[in-house]
C-alpha cells in the first residue's frame, strides 16, 4: 500500500528526512536546479535566486542571492518545497528556513553519476514528477562520449583569481573534465578549491589551462595572460559546472571548446603578469565583489 501524497516521508541526498505533501509550489536556491525544474514542470516554480538566468523566460519572484537569500520573502511564498545544494547554499540559511517550518531538500553532487541520480530523486521523489526526457538524453549523451584519444592533458583549472584558486579534489567539474581527457593537476589536493599562488601553478608544468566563465568570468583578456606559453581553453561555465538540462549538450560543447584550443598553437604571449593582475574588466557572477566566493561551486553563476 502506497503512502498518500499528503503524508510522504522522503530523504534528500544528505539523508535528511522530510515530511512532504503534494508539491505545487517550489522555491529554488540553485540556478541549475531552477533550470531543471523549469524544464520539467515550469508551473511549480514560485521563487528563484537573482542568479537563476535559465530559462530566459523565467518569471518568478526573486528571493536574493544563493549566499544571501531573503528567508522572510521565501516564507511568504508558502513553498511546499525549497531546493538547495550543500555547497552552493549556506547551512545557516537552510537552518533558518527549516526553523520557519519549510521543508528543505538538499542536493549533494560531486560527480556526473551523482548529478544524474540526484536530479532523478529530486524530480521524481521530492517533486512527484515523471522522470523527464531531458534527463535521459543527458545520461545518454555522456554514455556515448568516446574514450579520450591519447594520454590525458595535464591542466590547471582556475576558478578564481585574486587570489588564484583552482579545482582540487572531489569536484563535479573535475569529473566532467576527466571524462573529456583532461587531468587537472590538483585533483589530489587535500582541499576541494585550494588557493595556490600563480608561481606554483606555473611550476606544476601544465600542458593546458582551462578557464571557465563561472564562477569567475575569465575571458580572452583576463586569465590567459597569466599563463604565458600555455594553451588556454575558454569554456562555458554553464556546461562545465551546471547539473541540469545543459548536461545533455555539455559533452559536445566542452569537447569542441577544448579541441579548438588544443588543435592550435598558443597565441604569442606577452610577459607574465603578477598574480592578481587583471587586464580586463573581470566581471564575475558572485555576490561577493572583492574576493573569492564563499564556496566555489558547480551549480550556476556558478552551481
């Protein structure tokens, strides 16, 4: 005998048990999860962060940033479910929402397989929806990815500058790059997003530097100049760090962006700049304007 929808108990990715009724109103605190719900059942969303840029036509109440959500505004929306991520959102904010009696479903995603499973549980178990076709397409696209030809390219993958921070151990973006034939040099670092001086990054002897436009907005004139003589691949942050509908096209998009750089000789580089030097505007999508993000993530803006 199945439990009535009005009295469901389900556990999120962290094992936290939530008492759920029928889910008709959802507030999302994560850009990629916003896109995932919108692509599956757009009528469910009633609130999302200021950083939730996809889909472009999203028309819901904005509830602040991922790191500084307006908990009172969220409560006023009377959501049946708030969806969050353990890295993208602060534990204190999630605790505050729970103290207001709101069910908060927290995702935990460090690999592609975790992402696909987490999205399946969120949409089908938490939201009570059928498994969406886009999620099957995403899994199929990555399963169809051929094995990389030749040895993996040894790469540095910065996610911030001033100070320089890079991908370390146990990250979603690192797992995607591994599948694409890129071995990031700090995968064994004790920290997940270590701060490492530019001199040490260069001394590691990278064959490639992978620069995403999220969470820091690296660009052709802001990032590559710090790695003279090293090919720099500028890649889509949404496809490297978001777990949602963009996963279906991510293998093709990222593979093309990496291949385009590896198939050409590096452009003539100027003199190496000191760490923290910025030749371009350096716009970024974080809510912290003068320093690194609180928790660099993979889920939008970044997460």
